[in-house]
C-alpha cells in the first residue's frame, strides 16, 4: 500500500519510470506522448543529457548554500542571462522554487515598494476572473478561478477581479477585435476609480492565460492600454508568465509580443524544464533601488531561494533555448500544431474555438456551436477527455470551468519544443479519438 498522498485519492496514477524526448514510460512499459509537458513544464522534453550533466556537475561542487549567507556562481550567471534578455527596465532577479512562490514574492514586493515610497494606503491588487496565479494563499487570492477559490474563501485576501480579455465569449458582434481590446482594458480604469486609485498597488495578469481558460490570448492593443492605465494611476504592472513564458508562446518572454514590459515579471515551469524545481521574480531597477535606498531588506524569503543546483539547471535550460534556436522552432511547430488542430476540429460540431500562440494551444468544447452553449458540468467532459486520452497514450491538459469556474470545457496543449511533425500528427489523432470517446460515452 502506498503512503503517498496523491492529487486524487480515488484515481491512483501509474508509476513513471523513464522519459525520452517527447515521451514518458510507465512501469508496464506503456508509452505516453507528453502533449502538455506535464503542466507546460517539460519544454526540452525528457532525458536531455546536457541539462542532466549540468545538474550532476553542480552537485559535484556545491549542492546547496543558504542565501542568508552566500550567493552562488550559477545563481549569479542565471540572473545575468535572464536580465540580458529581459524586456524593458527589468534589472533584478529573485530566484525561488516555483510559480506560486514567484507570484507570492511579487505581491509582497509590490506592497513593500509602496510602503517604502511613503504610500502605505496602496495595498489592493486588481487581477482578472478566470486567471490562475498559484496555490499559496496570496497567489490564490490573486487568482480569479472560483472553483479553486471556493472552499478557501474565508482564508483569502480581499482583491478585485475584472473580466478577462476573452474575445470568443465577450466581444460583441458590432466590435472589431481592437475595439473590444480597448473596452476590455478600460475595465481596469473603471475598477481603479471604483476602489480609489490611491489604494491600489498593482494589476496582475497572464499575457496568455493558461490552465483556467486554455491558451487565451489578448485582443490587439489590450496590454498596451493596460500599461497606459497603470502608468497614469501610478500602479505596478505584474505579468505572470509562469506558464506562458520562457519561449512557450514563441518569444523568450511572452509580453514581448504584446509590445509592453512589466514592472514585475514572474517565470517558472519552463525555466527549469522539469529538471529542477525553480522559478523567478524579475523586478525593475526603480523598484529595487527603492528598497535598496530605504530599509535595504526585502522582508520575505524561503529556505531554497537561489538554490545552486536548481540555478544550474535553469542556466543550462535558458542557454539551451537560446543556443539551440528553439524559440524560432516554437513558432514554426506552433504554426504546424495550430494548422493540424484546425484541420481536425474546425468543423467539429462540439469545438467552438481553437486558439493559442506558439506551442501553447487549446480547443474549447461546446454543446452547441451556434449559441456557444457549454456542456452541462455534470457530464464532466474535460475529465472524460483526459481519461480517454491517457488510455490512448496521450498526456494532455483538459480543464472544466473555462467560462466562469463552473461551466465550460477546454483542452490545453503545451508539448515539448522538440516535437516533430509526425508527433504533432500523433497528438491530434489521439486527441480526436479521446474527444469522440468522451462525447459519446
């Protein structure tokens, strides 16, 4: 009998024993195409010898040193490399163990920044419905997915949530995409005026929404207007690229394609590619210097900040993304995946939308294409697709609650950047079979 506390006590998973390229193998020898990279993590695939060797080499010299006493060469080198390629005025890197930690650090830094600036009233965050920012209490409070928040409501911090930029569901027939993007962005200004801009410290958003809404991209001009509003009212822009960053959408940082740069940016998942748990919060020079010239101490921390072995893995991963020309490869294979999904599902009676950017794609399922009505949540369409796909040897990321945390279903795809054309064909063929099996069960 296992003593592991699994994610779902009534769905015990098989034992993974080996990874090779885009595939994972269980103890029986069954092979699974990892079409979601776990949770958009395994961007380099499994068993990459260069990354493994970098981790081994670091263990041979120094596994761990607490940042209360030391820095380390791989942490310094990783920070330098990230800042060399970061957008805008991002200048400092705070290395953590994952995405939730990165967002938690971002929220606390935003608050401390305004306290040290002499604006202690600024403590409110505005985020978006159907966002996901992590599972620690601060990050969960920032997230706007009602299903994840519901049972923890009494523990959560009061934060504001505006509508997402969700063109498929929320753009009116009489609006162009640009007009809708402007209207959606102006909801931030309306909320600022409602709660008082002097009380707000930041707006947080995912440039491309991941798990909760399925590769949801913003309408043209949306984030440029968001940046203008943040600047006008003196609030910080926090961009959560934990899932969509590190090349996943076809640029090293997802916000590059929106033509904006944030004050604080969070990354994880693809930063370590699954070879070590690592995340990072990047902040602007101005924010850092405010702390440096004030108390000099960021009142925050975790035991494994700047872990040398994790930093060595992250450094090797980012170098691989750059040196192997993998970001352009994401754009190329992402276009191929999008084309294959459209060829298979564009006329499907129960696929309402096919969307995404790079190797971050999704299909949204509907009961009726004309009305865009969702399936009854009791049918558990997403869960059925996940089970049918897994049985067929495909790992994908279906989720329910796409529309409002309760209704709607989508399937998110985030395969390794090394996926080839034949594997894209295998992915789409197996996904099509899983959708049919789930809908006709």
